[in-house]
């Protein structure tokens, strides 16, 4: 029977991802099968999980997914020795309004699965107060059980002793303390970590993190603290429809933000995915019946995309007879132009009239519930879709027919409606599931 554990923290930036990767790789070195999950709408961390474990990781999200979908996704851990669910933000951080079966908080997943929480605490600038924070998290919500704590970025042995004593007095187990070790920090950029596929040395970095954590954390005690777990039978599968039977999927450093469960759902429904690289000036496969451009970092490659005449012309020809859909960065590339951070405008494919700018930065972040006003690949008009938006671009123009009425998690209508023209559609949100 596998064991399950949730890795969380009081806030973002404390070291959850690094500890998750290190534990996964350290246990893998011991011959254990490790299955990772990511709580919340993060499309970068699952690739790091896969690099650490050799097994695909998927997102589980209490705001966008129903319990049956979450159970279906988590059931992939049945044959693992240990399942790790990495949280997002702080343990109880979610949106104000409840979604399908929760607010998107990591605590929802911990309570739903019955897995105890391993807290990563960074006591920088404090000592005994770290114990008060951990105790508060332990006692805040009935049904969420604390396994213990790993301290990160401890300044000195004296500092560690002060924090350990306070945690011991509070009845909270300390599984280890990590001194500051900048060499294992993962590179970041404006949307989070630099993607795993962009880091040639990611394997060595994870190995070093595993070695470092194994020296300072009691791996056996952490494993014993995980909950024995018997996966529940899933009443339903994934609420995701494939956009077509044969899908041309843009896939390279500029187009990489795809939730793993989306691709899994497409394949499970019998669809075939045919990847192509816009950055390599490739065109959608001629035999495909739909083209999908996911998000990513097109702003970092805008000049190259603009100069790839073969890609742009091939996509335009494809769109004359077949559906094309873009999400976030993919939507921007379907537009008329993209202005980069230096204020230089680059001509995009022109299939939509959207104009976006990174010179005028504005953060757009949050869950989205969209009621389609027109059909898009895989979904009829009036379908309700749940997704998540995260980018730093400003909309300069969005002149085409709105694709949807889009609300944020509070129910407020937002301006990022998406667009539709002919066979082409685009959204700023990344689709997670249909609302049923």
C-alpha cells in the first residue's frame, strides 16, 4: 500500500519545490518508486517532478476539478511506494469563493486525500516565532493533519537549537534543518522557475539537492510519518474534451505551458498528438484536423517567431480550413503584434487582431470561469470552462468577436474575453476542466 504526504509551507518562496525534488530523488536512489503531484494551477513544477522521479506528474486542483477527477488523477500513484503532493503558496491560501470542491488551497487536497502535511519553515529573521507559525498552521483547520517540519535556510547551529526547542515544546516534530546552501537554488524568471527542459544540468542539480537533504533530514522518519493510503475508485474521469482527433500541438521553448492532465485526457479519448516547433520554423502537420498553440514565453522569442515566415504562412493556410486555438502566449502569437519588454513591436501571425505589450507590464493572475459565446475546439457554445490566467502583458487592442464571458473567482466580469474570428480562437486563460 502506498504512502501519501503533502509538502507545504506558510508562504511562497520558502523552498517547497527544492525539498520535494530532493526527497523524491533521495528516495528514488534508495530504490523506491515516487509519484509526485502539484496542487494548484502550476504548469512548470510537474516537469521538475518528472525529472526527479522518472514518472509523469499532474496537477490536482480543488477549485477547477471535481472529486472524481482528482481521484482519477491521484490513482496513478497506486503502484508507487510514496506519493508527494507539492502545494502552492501557503497551506491555506486559495480564493475567497469556493469552486467545484474547494478554494484551490493545498489544505483542500490534504484533507480530501487524508495525507499529513510536511511543512517547510524558513526561520530567517526569527527564532521561536517559527514554532508559533507552525502551531497556528497545525491548529487552523480540523481535518488537516501536520506530520512535522523541515527547517530551511537556518543561519547557525545556535539558531537551529532555538527553533528546535520551541517546536519541541509545541509538540511538533522536526525532521531536519537545512543550512543556507545557495548552490541548489533553482533559477527563476517572471512567471516562476525556469522550465526543466531549458536546464541542461537539471539532473545534477536535483542530485545535489538530494545529497544535501539526505545529510540533514531524517528520510526514514519522514517516510514513517506519511499516511498509508488506499486510493478510492474514481467515479468519473477527466472533464476535458479533445479538440480534435489528430492535434497539431506547438511544442518548444516558446510554447510549453500545457497541463499534463490535458494531454493525458486527449490521448485517453483516442486523440493523436502531433507536435511541431514554431521556433524551428515548422508548420502544423497537414494531416491534423486542429492546431493548438499553448502558452509559454513567446515574448522571449518574438523576433524569431516574427522572422519564421514558413511557420506563419503555414499556420495561416491551416486556419483557412481547420480550427486553430491559442492559450495565453499562443493567443498572443495568433494576434497582429506583440511588443516586447524593450518596446519593440514584432509582427505575429495576424489571424486575430489582438495587440499585446510587455513594455507596459501588468500582472494578470487568477482562476477564470468562462461561458463560451461561440464554439472553440472541443467545446460547444454555452459550455462553461474553468481555467487559470497568469501573464504580465497589457492588452492594447482586442477587436475581434469576444469568445466568452469570463469571470474571476469572485464572480466579477473581466475584460480578457478571448477572441474568435473564422476558424481561429484564443483565450488568456489556460483550460483546466469543463464545468459540469
